[in-house]
């Protein structure tokens, strides 16, 4: 009798976590992404790192997006906000000098490729972050567009 209940619970659990289109339903087309994270460099880093990211789908070059790029620890507690370093050397994106060094928190940015920078220090007290794994989250227009882990090898 126990095995029947266990089998029923297993089937119900699998149904709950299976994709919605598993029963032959059509999947909704995904909206075009408004941003993309690249890999940080150097990785592992000591004590600072840079991460490339893209903003916008570039169909409307004049459109402005609200961008946030933040660092989290493995408990998903925000530890820092990256600052704008500029644009990659291979990019045609022009970054106003007034935005260089600005925290990327609700920052209005046009479509293009950019570089975020983290000094390895915590927001608020300025102390150096502990060694370990950190996550970077990119929000474009309030929507998450990518999370990557970065390593801090001090």
C-alpha cells in the first residue's frame, strides 16, 4: 500500500515541476531580451573585476533603458552595485564622460555594449569583500536579464 502512495506522490510532484508545454500546448514566444551579461575578467579576481554587458535590442537606437547591475553573495544579499567603466574597445557605443564612474542603479542608458566595474569593496562601509562566490544580476527596465557567478580568489 505504501508503494502506491509513494508512486502517486512522485507522479504529482513530477507534474508540478514539468514544463507547461509538456502536454502538447504551444509555448508562448519569448520577448526579445533587453540585455545580456558577459563573463567577468579576470576570473578569479583579486581584488577587482570588470564585466561586459549589453543593453537593448538595438531596433530603436534612440530608446533609453533603466539599467541596474548589482553584486550579490550566495545568500542573495546585495553587497555592491557595479559602476560604469565605459564601453569595450571593440564597441561603437559612445559613453558620456559624465556617466563614467556612476553607480549602475536605475541608470538611464541607451542601446549598446558597456563595461561594469567592481572594486571588490562592499557598499555602505567600503570594506573589502570576503573571498568566495558572488553573483551579478542585470536588470533592464525592471526585468532580470541574466545572472552569472563570479569568483573572488583573494
